């Protein structure tokens, strides 16, 4: 459960994302290598990283393997995982957590994948957008449950709706999850701070960090919070 514990223990609980392209296909790395990006994130105090392996964003499984070889930080594999065999592979590639997208999975399939992930020692990072999807998450106390502020139906090309996270925070809390997360569409430290002040235990930030001139400055502008000890 390293991923969950690291996020809960962080003063600035931001899951920093390794992603080659944005939803419109624009390059996000520029002249940087993956190694340089990971080093920037580590220097900025990242508690854990998200590694996008999905093809929408130019990802590959080799990227996850590369990042796992560069850092001991807990890693989330961010992709559309729908089969138990994929979870075994994810663990073997170095992931500590796996993305499970509730909108793509029948409740029975989601339950099986959550249980398999836990048996493998992986943290289920369950992405939701509605109260019905939240209610379908089993073993919520052992899961990160993350509100996706963007719309996967348009391949996350929308600007995102932070109000979705704020509206779903109370239903998230009622599940018993220790780690409600707001994910995607978080543009700056002011928005990030608003979400943490509201009661989110973690944030997932990708494009905004990849486009900022200084990750350390972005993080320094985010006020620290009291860690939530597991």
C-alpha cells in the first residue's frame, strides 16, 4: 500500500504525472528527457508519480519501466486496465497502484479488479465521475477514489470541471475511503489549494505541471497541509 501511504503522509499531496502528450496530441516534454522530468519531480517533493501508458497521450509500457528504473517513488500506471492479467503485468513493470475507470467497467468487473489488485499488493486508484460510480466501489477504505474532472467521452479534450470534485466530495467521504482525490483539470496552485482546503487528501496534476516553467515554484506556491497519517 506504498502509494496510498505516501500520498496520505505528504504535506503537499500532489501525484505528479509523466505524460508525453496532452489530449490534443501536443508534445509536453519538449527538449526534456523522461529522466530529467522525473528528477524535477523528485526535487520538487513528489510523494508519488503517475505514469501514463495510454496511447491517447503518447504513452507506452516502456515509459513505466523506464520511470521505475529511475526512482523508488510509488508509481501509478495510468491506462485503461480492464483485465486481471494486466494488473499482474503492471506490478511486474514496477507499479504500486493501478487506474481502474469505473465508467468503463460493470460493477461486477470493477469488484473483481479491485480485489485482484489488493491481492497483488497494488492500490486500486478508482476513477469516478458520478455518485452511482462511487457507490459501486468495493473495499473503499483500501482504495484511492479519484474524481476525474474531465470527460473521457471526448478523450479528455474538455477544460475540466472542478465543481464536479467539490460536488462529489461528500459522497466520497461516505464510502470510507481515506484518500479522496481530485484528478485532472487542475490548472494552478490556487485551484489546487482550494481543493485541498475543501478536504481532498490528494490531487493528480499532469498537464499544468508539465507546462509550468518551474515545478518547484508551482509546488512552493501550494500551502502545505497537515499529513493524514494512515
